[in-house]
C-alpha cells in the first residue's frame, strides 16, 4: 500500500508540475509583443520549461520501472520543482495585482507610449521572469541533471519506448541517456567500429610545451589545424593488451557522446595507439583557450580569486565524478594535476575538466591492486589504496575520498604540494602537512595519520571560508569508508549490482 501511495502521489505531483508550468508560460506569452524586450526572455523561459516538461513526462512514463530508492528521491525532486512553479505563478500574480492590470490586457498596457507608470511595472515584470528562469536553472543544474543520467543504471529501462509514450519529441537529454545505455550494453564487445576511434599515429603534431603542473601535452591536429590536448593512458607490461584497447575504445566513445559543459569531460576526437600506450586526443571547449591545471591555480593561490568560481569548480568536479561512476568507470588518479581549467571571455578559469585516466578501469573489471609508492600521489589516495600493493580493491568510494582531498584544497585555495625552482618532485606545504606526518616509518600508520590530519584541517579551516555545508560535504567524502560514517549509507548500499544506491546517496550528499 505504501508503494501504491507513493506512486499516486508522484503522478499527482507530476500533473501539478505540468499544469503550473504550462499555465506560467501561457501567462507570460501575453507579453510576447510588448515593446520592452520581453521576446528574448520568453524564449529562454520556454526553452527551460520545454526541457523540464519532457523530463517530467519521461519520469511519469518510467515510474513503475524505477527502484524504490529512485522513486523516493525523484518524488522529492518533483515536489521541489512544483513548489517553485507555484511560487513563480504567485509572483507573477503579485506583480499584476500591484499594477492593477489583468494578464490578458497587460501587453497593451506595456506597449503603450508616454505613460510613466508602465516603467516600474515593466521592471517588476522583468525581475519576475528573470527570477523564474534563475530558479528553473538552479533546480535543473543542481537537482535534476545530476540524477538524470543515473537512469542508465536501471536494468531493463527502455528509454525509446518511454519517450515514445510522451506527447513531446525526444529531448537531447533522452537521446544522450539512450546513447549511454547502448554504449554500456556493448562494453563487452569490440568490433570494426574501433576504426573510428583510433586515429593514425601521426595525426597530431605534439608541441614542446604542455600544461603547467600536469602531464597533459598540447598538439596540433594536422587536418583541422586545431590545438588539441593529449592525455596518455599507459598499457602496463603483462596486462591484457586487447582488453586495454577495448577499455580505451569505450572510454573514447564515452567522452565523444556527452555534453562537456554539463559533465566536465573534454570532447574526445579519438586516440593514438601503439604497443605501450594510447594518447587520448581532446578538443578544447567552445570559446576557450589557454588551459591551466587546477594545481597551477592552487600553487599561485591568488587571494582575489572569486568564491563563486571556486564553488563552481567544486560542484563541477563532484558532478563529473558521479557521472563517471554512472557510466561504469572509476578514475583512480583524481588530483589537481589531472584537472584542467579553462576560462571564457577573459574571465578567471572556472570550468574544470578531468583528465589523467591513465589508471582508469571499468567498475566491473577486476582490480589489479597495482600502484606506486609516491607520497605526493598517495596523499590523494585512501590509506587502504596506498603503496606498491594496496590492501583493498579499488572501488567508487576511493574516488570519492580523492574528491574530498581536492575539495579541501579548493576550499582553502592553496596547494598541499610546493615545488622548488629546480626540483622535479614536490615538498609538502608545512602549514598543512608537516614532514613529521610523512616521516612515520610504518606505512599504514603514516597513511591514516595523514588522513586524520586532512579531516582535522577540514573541520577547523573550512567553516570560516566556505561555510558549514561545504565543510560537512568534504568531511563526508574523506570519511566515506569509515565504519561509523552513515552519510553514504551502509556498506551493502555500495555493493548493489547496479550502483544505484550509492549514486543516489552521493547526489544527496555531495552535488
């Protein structure tokens, strides 16, 4: 009975969303011909609403196929957008009542000339529509989109069939979702389509310069003359070469099938392959140039770097990690060196893109438990994943821990690592990591002492500069594998076959 009650509640909430959203757009359409510049705003609003409408219809069509945890979570999300749409309708009515106008006659009032009193009404109306657009964007970006692509994990979900039951055409989101499901369903097969993935090895002229504090290199595509970024994926000796090539194939397909602006991965043109490695060839984002690594930004530690830019970097990284896991990959090398930032229109770099997947693997592939013993890389690894022979298999939670260390540095806006002028390897920043922590001889004890130090830093330093919500998020990531941490659920939640539960927990806690 409880399940049936939730289902009825969701259908009712979905109907209300469609009702209030449609009513809102209809009201604002009455101002389309007003001579105060509403046309562009209305087009933006209708564009936002069209996407929301398609996704609400889609969720209603697939509701019975969703696991219980997903149903509960998406019901909460639909309830939020419904409240925002009700508030947007109320705001418009308040503006109309204050002006003494009826909606159906307001466009004539706005279009009239020589009346001073129409100016404050016009400004109030512009503010109202701008507020509605902003609220829809915030809900879409922070709540729905981070969850939407987890639907690829739901077994047996037929995206095309569900979309065909909708009264609207398939949206870009649905097409991407369907494409990712097809990609994941073919991950065990490699065929002649790989010819579109692997480029001639001399297709790119590699430049002498690279990206500072990153292993990424720059090059020029000989055919298009575009500047590209190259990221090397090693094929270790003794590994299954064909399997490694197959994994790279799926990685390239993955990077070429997604929206880089939404998920924080650069568009991939293909890969250059030889017997020891594959170089992934990435395009720059639109209207962006001059890439810099997050490590370089943290080393510079500019005190005037905008807080909203730092928060944007943190949010995009969290979303990228989630999406990578949704598509059945683990990163294994998440640290500021492997995050490339771009700026648009001369602004500060605030668009992060993940690279450095030299140790990536598919989630369902067997962990080889191979690593290195470099302390400055171990800093970003959970204590159970440090050293030449880590004691635990790599899992999604280990990426979440690495994300926590990165978020801590972003919050403090300083690098934990520093380089002397001629030094090839970094030294710890004494303010945060003393040599005393790193001098402990017992590797396991040293690793857990460093972790303890990072959690303490987050608890003491972050609240004053980033707030309590950000602080608790970082601590949750750093302690996600602790026995007493329930923020991401019980261990069984991490081990479900589809990965749905950990995905939902992650979105609720981090994004």
